[in-house]
């Protein structure tokens, strides 16, 4: 399967969850792993954006679909009371 097709499939899989709560676990290198809960705000051809509210500050963090393939980012979405994981091997 071509990489471009795989990336577009991940984008299509994420689109129904726009506006939903999502948990992001991202490996930022050097033993830095962040875990945040936010809202999937939008998807674009190469990136997706998660809105996170920390204390009284609202931030937007963007990730690439390739981050999911390389397992640098793992997304968890609640669907019908169950967790749905987004990563290449799931």
C-alpha cells in the first residue's frame, strides 16, 4: 500500500471524530512523553489539530498523520463507551 494512500485513510478515519474528546500520547524524544486530553479540532491534508485547555490557557497542537504511522503519537477516542485507538498496528 502506498504511503500517500495510507495517510489519506488515517485522515478519513479521523474525520468523523472532529469535535470529539480525544486523548493524545506523544513521544517527543529524549524520554519526553506527553499525555493530554483535548478536542480534535480539524483535519487537513497533511496534519490534524487538537485543541487542549490547560489551566486557563487554550492551546492548539498539530501532528502529522505520519506521526501515527511511526507510533510517535497514539490517539484514543471514546466511542460508545469504549476506547478506539488510532495507531498503525491497531
